């Protein structure tokens, strides 16, 4: 048996943290003496290593408890999901670093900000769309689109164009977003309507959805310079490709602002 001091010295985990793990039920000592001293089996070092390993990958202590019960083969799905989350965060951070570097260069007078976005005016054609509209949180968007597909299938509708999201909010909110998911379809039917044609200022975004804000920034900057136009409808994201089978840095999204001349 190892005292908590020995266990701490070998693992390089503080006694305070070991007591915290005990309180959470993650790693209980094999034995607690009458004097309150904690004793661990040497084999428990492997359990501690697993806790530290999962913690290092960014899993919360609350998430780690159930994961400790899994075999390696059962751990694969949560590890793959965590890898995807980290890749998305890395892409977001790299985009942020690029933006900061561009701003530094601009402020130093070295160069103008380089932007991958070229704003164009397009005539967005009339579309026959099936749609669902709700007030939901940003983190529910993926499930919202899955439901759009299921509801379209129930109605026997065939997709004939892109999937898109319209934002009807009067003000931006991550927790309560009034959004409408649309699928361009071939048939008439229940909840199918005509989205009218309109003129749009548009940019094409290539990369993770988490970086779409840069596309919005480019359109906002364009509107700031072209005050002869004003927004006349909800902003729209138009998605190309399958996000479940496309690497985040290769995703293509059109961002469109319906506009009219003042």
C-alpha cells in the first residue's frame, strides 16, 4: 500500500488534487485509516494516469467519471469527437492570429489588411423551399438541420438545391436565435413556399463555420462604405457540401445580405 504522500510523489499529482478526486468519486483510496490517512494500491497509479490523460485532452472532471468505465474500443467515439472539437478550435485560433497579424501590419503602416473576401452583388433567383422556423440556441443548429431533413423526407420532398439558414432576429443572441432552415425542393407540398428573388451583397467563405464571423465583418465593412444600399431582409448562410464528411477547412458557405438602393 502507498500513503497519499507516496502516491503524490510518484504521480506528481498534489495530495489536494487526490482528495478532490476522492470527493468526486473518480479515484477513491483503497483504505482510510482511523487517523484519516489515505492509502492506495500501487495498481491505482494506472487509474490516475488515465484520469490525467483524459483531463489533458480537455475533458471535464464531470465527463471523465463515466469514461473511466469504458474499454479502449468504447473510448474511440468520445476521443474522435474531442479531436474534432480541438481541430475546430485550432482553426478558429489560427484565423484569429491571422486577423491580429493583419491588424498589426496595418497599424504599423506596413500593408493594408488582406482579406480573402470579395463582395459581389448578385441577383438571387426565386426558389421553391421547404422550411422550418424556431427560436433556438446556436448550439442547436446542427440538430435543427437534421430535423429539416427528417421532416422533408416525411413529406416525400426531394432536395433540388442548397440548404440555407435565414436569421430573423431583431438583435443577435446566441441563446435565443429566431432562425429558419430552408431546403430548396423540386415539389409543391405542405410547408413548401416560394422564396422571392432579391438582390444580395454576397461573399464566399471557405473554412470552419466558427470563422463565418469574418465573412460577416467583410459584408458589414462593405455596407459601411456603400451607404447607397440598405439591408431589406434577413441575412442568409447558404451551405455547400456535407459538413459531416468534409474537413472543416474545406467547407464552402455563401453569406448573403439582401439589399436595396436607398
